[in-house]
C-alpha cells in the first residue's frame, strides 16, 4: 500500500454549518450577522469618515440598539441579550467539510464530507502529515480524491525544514515552542510554504515542529485556537485548552469542538493547574484583558475564557506567556505579575502583546470581534476601551514580574501574517495603522525611555526588550547572556 504525503503548501480550514438564529463564534457568523445589521454605521463611515462616526457614537448606536433597531432585536430587554444569542445552541453548529487552499493562498476547492469522516478528521489529516498509507475506507474517498488532485504528493515526503535550536523557538504571532526535549507548543497558528516567500524564509509547518510533548491554547480567538493548524499534529496530540463551562458568544468550548473532530487527548485546564511533561513544567495562570470593556460589561457571567502560561524547561529557564493580556473587571495582568513573582519566582523571559487595541466601542463593528459591541453598556459607548497592554504596560508587567528579558509578540511578524491583515508590515513598505498595529521595535524604545530627568531619558533598570523574528530561537546562558539563531529556512530577509 502506497504512502501518501500532503503538500506543505496546502491548508485545510473547517467549514461549519451554522443553523443558530443569530450566529455562533465557532463559525464566525455572529460577527457577520452583526456587521450586516449595522450596515448603516458602515455607510456613515463611508460618507463622513471614521472620526465623525466616533463622534456620533451615541446617536448611531442609540438608533441601532433601540427596541426597534437592527441590534435591539437581539435583546429580550435593554441590557439583556436573548438566550439564543448569548449562548448559541452548540448542537446547531457542526463541521461539514474542508476548505482547501493551495500554495498561493487561494481556496482551490471546498470539500463536503460525510459526518463519519468529520468525526475522524484529526486522524486522517494527521496521517497525511505523517505519511501513513492511504486508507481504503469508502467514506474518505471524496477527501482523498480532492487532496490527491490538488495537494497530495505520492510516496516522496516533503522536505523537513529544520528550525533553529534554542530554549525558546518563536514560530510567529503567538506561536512558540519551549524546551529542547519534552517540548511544549503554545498557540500554533501555522501557514503553508509558498514560492511567494524566499526559499530562505518559509513558514514552519507541523511536520517541521514535531515531536512535541503537548500543545497549549490560551483562548479561542482564531489567531490562537486554529483547528487547521492542530489537525496536522494528529488525533493523539495532547492538547490543553482553557475549560469553558458553557459555549457563548465570547468563548468557544474548544475541548468539545476538538473532540468532535476526532482528537483523543484533549484536556481542559484552569488557573492553578500544573502540567508535568517530563523535563518541562507548565503552570496555568489566569487571563485578564481582551474582554469587551476594561470595566463593567453586560452579562459579566460570560467572558473570553482563557489562560496564560508559565513554562519551565529542562534547563531551569522560565518563560511567561502573557499573550493578549490587559485589564478587565475581574483583574489586571500587572497584579497577576506580582503574584506570579511571589509564588513562582521571577521568570527569565516574559512574552506579551503590545497592541493596546485602544478603540471606541463603535470600532468593534469594523473588527474581527464585532460581537464585543453587544456587551458594552450604553454609558460606555463614547468611552475608549484599551483592552490589551500597550508597549509601556507590557514593560510595566515585565518589571513587576522581574523578567530580565521582554519579547513583544502576538502581533503577526511575518509576511504570511500581514498578508491576511494581522500585524504591521515589517518589510520597509510601511504599515496600515501603526496606532493599532505598532511594530515590535516600539517595545524596545519604551524599555529604553521609561521616564526622564534633566540629564536625559531613563531606561528600565530591570528588563531588556528584544525583538525575535518568526523562526528565530533564543538560547539563554548563565549570567544573563543570550543568543539568537535562525534555521537555514527561517533567515529574516528584510
């Protein structure tokens, strides 16, 4: 029986049938539905500009949320969302197929699949990556026919791109790998190889990153929880996800969703848990920030459920992944940083987002989280919400935690990110919105000028900020020294 290997230039995204009345976060239909209902705001922006739209927030949103308004229909009464909107019935959202993209990034085919195939999908796709013999099961005939025609390579496996060796491998955006053995992988958001990129700078794929001892997901936003990336690791990959008691507009029940795709080793985790992976230890900490507001919100019982992670490798080095943290009504990551230091000791490295995401609520209608607007109390419609750390707040967090190195991340970083509108362009051709997507060098500048005196700027005395490019690895040494290296196929070209 011949072995089959899928092409590293292919990507398989899930297609969901969403029969809920208002849309689910699983399919993304909820955001599309809200934007459609709020089309008059988009028209106002086209006619008058964003600044005028923000100035008119109270009037524009008041009309939308009026009992007879397009968004008012989503509420039982003012401030109370309909049950079917807040908690879409998970049984009415189900995976039904795959959208197959080729090396040029364009969708080449959408494959509808038998429900029995969807229930074993992680095994089939993982088998393609591992080069297992093609099964003869009739139910996967359509899947194999499509992949054979479009993306599969017979017998000859794809070349494995050897990533740089280090204590921390930065894969890109919020994806990283900790540990030289018993490695832990966090938030894999992976992209296909392509001739669009230089041969010496290509994305890392699942086959390049294996083996890993376990995968950890921080929260269910699609740039952190990406089933298309997870499928490549196979059905038996241990995957740890934040526990979600009830799927809502703000949080996908990732454990249930992965199990319905055939993953067999999914483990929900909560703050306070500890996971031992041989030489690697992972402590699970709370996730504050990236909620609809920094303070009071409608339906506080629902939240963007998540976790941050403190990882200790076999060499005793510690890395804290603060991801998209900030502050909300339940807590502040800077207070968490002090608790982390007191309970676990100062980490060697802190990685965190620095986008700030300081937007007025009406901006949500033009973002990937349009549903956040539904949770903003009317009194805050004209109040700016900075729901993630900016550069100085990230350095605040690192100083309080006692981290000697700070690495800005979770903001794209490579061409395959900014092609999809994620993060700033870093190739010298400018970027669309430096206020929303500042370059990582801004964190380095913030660390060098924390304060000032008549004698000049005052830098942080406790932490140094450094920039890692996707594909680069960090190696730590005694005495505070470190080195950065890159694999032969991950050399920064800009």
